[in-house]
C-alpha cells in the first residue's frame, strides 16, 4: 500500500517536472523565433545593399 502511494507521488512529481521543461522549451522557442525573424530582415537588407537586388 505504501509503495503504491509512493509510486503515485513520484509519477505526479515527474509529470509536473516534465510540464515545467515543456514550458521552458516553448518559451525559448518563441524567443528564438522572434530573434530569427528579426535577423532575417537585416540579412535581406544587407544583401540588397551589397548587390542592389541583381542576383
């Protein structure tokens, strides 16, 4: 009986920790998506200045 309760608590704790990790990964992914979009605009601008859109 006590082992069963311990296993349930351990499973609940593991699930809580997995959800925390998923939230952190999701937050970082959103941050990186925004950063990459910003860099892409600068890359396009730089490329235009270099070749005046001739390539």
